[in-house]
């Protein structure tokens, strides 16, 4: 491991520490998320400006950063699926028996189809633009 990679990882850990310190203060979650997004973007941009894309230091730093990112994504997946399931069950249980189930079901299916179509169009556009 090179000195530059160690310095880059140390800077990243420092940014995580700053975010943790900001969490201890009474900041809102949206402000913390925005702060994390901005600081991560600035860190990534600085890493790309100092080293070229595909440089060994960048690859090594990203391999260490990916440990935290993969863990975070895995935890989000574990939390979101049960929340969605419980929310759907609670919504069905709270429905009145006067026919609102059909209206809500059709609205849900329509929204699902529209958002799927939008996602497909975005995917097609990205493929066309970036090859």
C-alpha cells in the first residue's frame, strides 16, 4: 500500500469522523445527508484531480471505501424490504370494505406501470448517450 493511498484513506476516515461529529449536534437528517453528499463528491473530485482516472492509488482507495459503501447498501436493503412489506399489509388492513380496494389497486398498478416506463426510458437514454 502506497503512502498516497494511506493518506487518501485517512482523509476519508476524517470525513466520516466529521460527519459523525455533526450527527452529535442537533442537525436534521436531511442536512447530514446533504453534507455527506457534498463532502463525498468533493473528496472524489479531489481524488480524480490529484490522480488520474484508473491510477493505482485511486483503485486502492476505492477498494477500501467500497467496504463501507457495500455495508451501508446491504443494511439499507435489509431495512427497506420489511418496511415496505409492513406498510403494504397495514394499508390493506386499514382499507374499508366499501370498494376502495379496487380503486386503490388500480391506482397502484397505474403508478407502478408509469414509473417502470419512466425508468425504462431513462435506461434507454443512458445507453444511447454513453454507449
